[in-house]
């Protein structure tokens, strides 16, 4: 028999466990493919060119009598943890046990049931006894190795910002992100970091994109090219990209890019790269076309906002200063009304209301002298970025970052996991100060920095430390941490206190492989705690 079952309610709704039914011989096989290990095998199978299904057949429990049934009364308050006690043990994997749990919402007739372990390692949505008048829905993640069940509020991942207050500073949100976001194509070793394309990431909750571009050197000379042209620049992508523009790059690993000539001016031909390398072996992918996908998403999801970090890499001869001029003149500068409406480029952290439907610029490049001192600034300043750091602050003070990426050997992955957990604990300390509290001397919530926490790492010369291999170990570990320990008192670096228990911006590799978005769900789920303040 397993240990005691532990349940953590990470929602704003009080719940009560009422009935526990136990079934024997119906659960998943107890083997290397069980539990979170299936996430690991699913990701690493891609490296080996094989497919590992994430599901294990379960019998239809509705047609089976339980071997034991217990009526219990176990209240679980919002953001609290409860043990079911010695009478209710977690499912025994050796006996292939399954538990059916029935919860009620106190004060209502509504019940919700869930069976653990489920048919796969992924999250499961509780089954309501009837459609909830309030639209409430709950998602659970079960960790079989710990006998631990985490309950989250289900979110529509494509519009998860819709129910959050306009007055919320973006820096207090729990925001899922991706590292080298558009690198979903067949590419050189260690270049590919993502399983799916940017549009699919956005549809599944990602709201921070990490973009690297190669900048061409302007001609005929830098001094001439840095002077704004009196003629209008080429137009930005419209809300509906032209027929020649790629609008869905999800796993299009072998598609040829036919858009190389759809930008008229060489200055705004910014190629997407990862370090010195192109992100696709089948043809250059362009920043211009990527924006077309993003604008289309924001047009159809006006409640959402997106943070975009832009950094200059690659082999282009242009400088940071050239890049700043190209972006200003051709994408979001004074000469482009459409661009100004699409982007939030002030040098302060905005509220959600100010940035809905827009892209917030995180600038990882230096500015041309003519743009320094621009009214409102030129993006959130990340130009002084601490390299390979465990915990650092950008020169502007608006960004605190964990970006330790030199994972040279597999035994260093555990160190990386610890650094991610520590940064999550520091982010969880932060508290949103409401306007009424600010008037009473509580300070301004808008002054909180962004916590940007990279889960990525790689070593080009060690195949066991390429991005997909590292993600196969880090992603399951962080899912477990967000379910069990994040936001709990006396956890993390130096037993830090807990504020709003946000995660900050969590920047991931290889999410969405085989449709698995549980890491994103866990990050988004932590925004529920902010609703207690609204």
C-alpha cells in the first residue's frame, strides 16, 4: 500500500473531499513508462526519431465495482494542503490501483470526480455532476511517486489573461515563455529549442517570446542609413498576412520559405537566428513574417498581451545601433502609426490594461544615439544582461534574471534545476500593492521588477546536453515543484517568505511536444492567487 494521499488546492474555491473509491488491477502498468517518467521518454524519443505514446489504457471504471469505498470529510481551503490521513492511502502502483475521488463545493450541490492515476502522465479535468452555473472547471495533476494531487483552476489557455484586472502590473503575473521561440524547424544540432511553432505556443498560453535576429549592415554607409528617410518605410504586416506569408509554422520542419522577396527594403530584412546559425536548414525565416502570425493572434485575442525580448545575434554586419534604427523606422517608430498601435515601447513596466492587444518590447540591444532620450523611452531595458548568471539584475533594475545556460555535463542539470527553483522562490516573494494600500504608504506595485527565469541550457559538443535532452529532465522537475512546493511557506532559497506566489516569467524549451502543455498550465494556474486581491 502506498503512503497517505496528499491534496493541494491551488484555486480560489474551497473544496471538500467526500468519497474515495478504490479499484485494483485497473491502473497503468508499473514500469519505466509510468508517472512523470513518461514525459521524459516522450521528449527524448523525438531525439531518437521514435514515437512514444503518452497514454496507457484504463478499464471503464463506470462498469466496475470498487474493491473499497470510504465516505470522508476532508475540507481543503484555497491555496492549502491537506492529507487524507492513514485511512486513505495513495494508489498502490504494484497492485495497479486506481482511486476515484469525489469532491463537493461547500454550500452547493455541485460535485466533481476524478480518477487517479489517469490514463497518462498529463493533467486531467475533473468531471462535474452538472454544468457549473459559474463556469468553474478544475484540472488536476497527480504525482504518483509522491502520492500528491494538485488541483488548479482550468484556464482557456488562448485567453487566460481575460479575467485578470486591468490594473495588474505585468511584473506580478505568472507568465509562460519560450526560449529561442521560433526554433521549431529542422536545424543544426543544439539550434532547435522548441517542439512547435510560435502560433501554437500562443494558442496554448505562452506570453513571452525570446527572439534573436541577424542585422544587416545598412548601405551605402552607417551614417547615411541612420538618418530617418523622408519617404515612408515599407508597411508592417497587416492583421491578415498576405497569401505568401507563412501563418502557421507548427512543426513545418521541411517547408521551404517562399517569402524571401516579400520585403522591399534590405534594411528591414531581419533573419531569425539562434547564436550564429539560421533556425532552419530549409530556408531563411524572417522576423517580418513572424510578426504577421503574432498580429493575427492579437487581433483575434484582444484581451491578451505579449512580451517580446529582441536580441541581435547571427553573422550580420549590422550593430545594435543599426538594429535599433531598423526597428524604429520600419516596425514601431514615429513614421509608422500601425506599428505604434501594435507595440508598447515605453521604458516602464505597464499594466495589463495598457498593454492588451499589444507587444511589450524587452530590449536586449543598445540604442543609436539619436534614439537615446526618446519620449517615453525605447522598451524595457535589458541591454546590460548578466551573462550565464544564477541570479542577476539588468542595468535598468527592471529585470531580475536566472540565465545559467552552460550545462556542460548531465550531472550539472540538477544544479540548473536548483537555480530555477531558487528564482521561483524569489519571484513568489513579490506582492502586488493595491491602490488603496499605496495611498496608505504601502508603495507602488508597478515598481516590482520582472523575474525572468530560463529553464534552458545546452552544450553544442555534448549530445546528452542538447536542449531537448535537458528539457526532458528539467520540465518534469519544475512541474512537480510548481505542484508541491512553489508558494509554500519555508520553501526555497533561504526559506523566503511568500507574497503573491507568482512565478514570474518562466522561459521554457520543448513545451507542447505531443500536445503536452502541463508545464504551461501550472505556470498560468498560479495567477489564480491574484484573484483573491481583485
